[in-house]
C-alpha cells in the first residue's frame, strides 16, 4: 500500500463523525468503520466506487431510522 498525502485524498467526510452501533456506518458520510480506517490507502477507483454507493446507503439508513421511530 502507498500512503498518500492527506491533502490529496478525496473524502466524503462532513465532520459529523458518529458511528451507528448497529450498522457500523458513520452517520455523517455513510462510510463503514473499515472503509474509513483504510481510506488513505485506497486507489482512486476504489474511492470512487465507495462514493458512488453513499447516497444509496444514506437513503437506506434514513428509511430504517424512520421505520424504527
């Protein structure tokens, strides 16, 4: 793995770093704990693949949360 300069890394982080204990997703950016921990080592294509899934994860999480309440 190649370490990248953090200023060069594209990130969906919105500085709302709170992890849902059930889904293990950050409720700010909707990345998993595992994705966050290896983010700086991922290739551009891996990052783009994850980013392309985030809106869907957000919608699924929001739907589940609404159903619970």
